[in-house]
């Protein structure tokens, strides 16, 4: 296990080596268990924050499975990401109700306010922006989700106030969130 972590990340920082060692322990815990790849990927993403190709190769080698199988699972499930993510994830719902009630305007406002493309991360690493096909909040349309917080009836005018709650903040205060966009 130790050799595997060193072999993969010998040129990486001490901090990154520690992350690979943690993933090696995860692999060891599940190795030989049928259907364990998703659990390994899930826990590895919790450790790293994302699943870069180097880490996918490390997992494939550690589990004695083809890299194509690992990459296939990572690319198939939307929960997994091979790209570094921001501190906060913004999802704008584009389900029918949200789209009809102004969801597209919210997408445009995020592009303009944060200078980030869809599925991209802001330069400062604060936000990753994604489109959600439906977040199950149709009665709150148009809805925006930031991390696990859902904001209802968001307009482009409310958006800067909501985003400000998350800039360099660990967690927004519930009271402030309610003022900024009526957190649901």
C-alpha cells in the first residue's frame, strides 16, 4: 500500500502524498469486494475533492482493473468529477418550471457576475457553476442551489446578494440567507 502511494506520486508534495496514502487505504479496504469501485471513487473524491486522471490510474492499478473501467464510471455518473471544483457549487435549475419562470436569465446572470462558463470554476476557486435538469423544487421556481441550500424565486437582481453570502465564507448565516434570497 505504501509502495503504491509512493510509486504514483513521488514527485508530488508531501500533502499530496498524504492524500494518495489515504486513497491507498480506501482501496485496501474495498479490494476484492464485488462492485466496490463506486465506493472507492466516492471516498477518493471526498479525500481529493475531485478525480483527476492521475488518481483514476492510481485507483485502477490498486484495484487491478482497467483504467477504461474507472474512467467509464467517472464519466457516466454526474456525481463524479475529473475537474477541480470550487469551494461552493452553484446549480441553476433548468427544469421546465424553472426555465419558464426565468432560469435562463439566471444562467446568463451567473456568467456575467462570476465570469465563469457552465461546468467551469471561477478563477478564485470560490464557485463551480453547473446546470441542474431538475432539483425537485418546481413550486419554488426559478430555484438555485448553492451547496445544499436552495433559494426560491431567484431573480438576476437577487443573485449578487445570494452569492455574496458564500464569498470567502465557511457557511452562510441562516438569517442573512433569508434576507438574501429567501432560503427554502
